[in-house]
C-alpha cells in the first residue's frame, strides 16, 4: 500500500500560475492606489497572499476525507458565523458583512462559507452515489444552499450570495439531475426571479437598479449607471497596449470606482491594454484547465466533486466580474479571484487551491 509521505505530487505548475496572478495583483493594486488614501494596500495584499499560501500548505496536509467527515459540523458553525455577523458585525457603507478581529482585521465569513458549502454538497451527493436523484434530494440540497444564501442576502450582500449558486448547479449536474427536473427548475426559478425583481420585497431598490442598469447605463449616468460607464471608458481608453503603469486617466483620475477591488480588471485594461487583459484571461484559463485536470485524476467521486465545485465558483466569479467591467453583466460586487484586494477573498481562494493540492497528492494513496 502506497502511503502519502511528501509534497512530491504537489501541483507546482498550478501554484506557479497562481503565483503569477498574485504578483500581478500586488503590482496593479499598487498602481491603482498610488495617489489615493488607499496607498499601501499593496503591502496588505502581500500579507494576505503570504498568509493564504501558508494556509494552503497546512490544509493540503489534512486528508480531505477528514474534511468531508467534519463538513456537517463546519456547516453548522458557518451558519452561526453568519448569524454573528448580523448581531455583532461591523457596518460599512450600509452593509453589515464583516466581523472585526484583533489587530484591526476585518473577516468576512460569507467568503469561507463558500468552501464549506462545496464540501457539504460533495458529501451530500457522495452519500447518494449510484442512486437516481429524486425531488426530495433536490429539495434537501436547495435547503443546504438556500439557508446560508438568505442569511448573506440579508446583510445585504447580493454579490457573495450569488456565488453560492454555482455550487448548487454544479452539485445537481454532477449528481445526475434529469433533463425533466432541470427544465422544471429553470422555468420555476425564471418566473420567481421575474416576480422578485418586480416586487422589490426581497431585493432592495438599489440592488434591483444594479441588476438592471447595465442594459442601459446611460439612462442614469450619475447614479446606477455611473460605475459601468466609467469602467467601459477605462477599458476602451486602454487600446491595444495600454497607457502604462500609473498613467490611467480614469484610474489615477479617480473616475473609476474602487479600482483596487471590484474594478481592478478595468484598471489593468486601461494601463496595459487589450494585450494585458488577454494575458491575464489566459492565465485564468490555464488555472481552470489545471484544476479540471486534477478533478479528472482524483481517486474518488468526492474528490472530483470538490474540485469541480471550486472550478464552478471560480468560473462564475471571473465571468461575472469581467462581464461587469465591460458592461455585459450587472454590478454585483463580486471580486476577481487572486487579483482583487481583500483578505477574505484571498483566504477562500488559497484554501480552495490547498484542498485541490490535497486531493491531487492523495490520488495514488490506497
């Protein structure tokens, strides 16, 4: 019986790609905040990245089957943490999403909950492997995702709550949902979504405006459409080669909103142009392909489920963020993985990569 004993099977290619994106993140955050009150955030991002990398190595050493075993308890703790945000969380810009930790660190529980949900859904479908997916199973997994999703939505944090959806969809797809069941769900939720947008009872008015303004941002250029318009100007003004580091008129001129977080891809596109944007997207493509390859070589079903759940979340975040920047998707506040500033987002991504490494290193272990 072969035993796990070293990091010789660590995916160093994947880690190298992640490292390149991390370096780009620090450099772009430095450029985007150089002449603002947020100057120095690049130093904080370095600390977040180093901390995330350390956690990645730690979690890769813990057998992922043990993580699956404790996923039920972790899920319960995640719900408690989300309730705690409502009770004692710090309120910033009208939203209560963070818990203030010693040292002035703000922790966003909704980010790490994504990882817990991936593990919980993988364990759920693993326990039903080989069985036909019933409506009872579908309702259970909807409840599994729906409860934390509603808690996050109530903070309010529409963007993060939406990142739980790909975990659900990936789980149902890999779990064997039938075309008939999928069609019924699509029609039902399509009607419910339309009703929600019209009623304004679930989503707040500004959230509805964000979800719809991208279709015609010029209708409210100083309000709901402002961010998208400024972002599109930044991307377009970058041209083929870009204006150069620290030379973006939209970014350095303080027209582009929060260029170091949600709109960092717009800042990068303005400074480094079409070529720079394509190179970053190519790096993301290579990361995702590497993750899928690891899912294919996983030793068992739950390993594949976990990695594909991570892939689903990352694809969703990348597609929505880049789509938002170029005006094809609504502004939802979803960060760009590895590039956007933020400790909680970096923490989730590196923990997720660590679990992928975990699964890869144990693919030959009996």
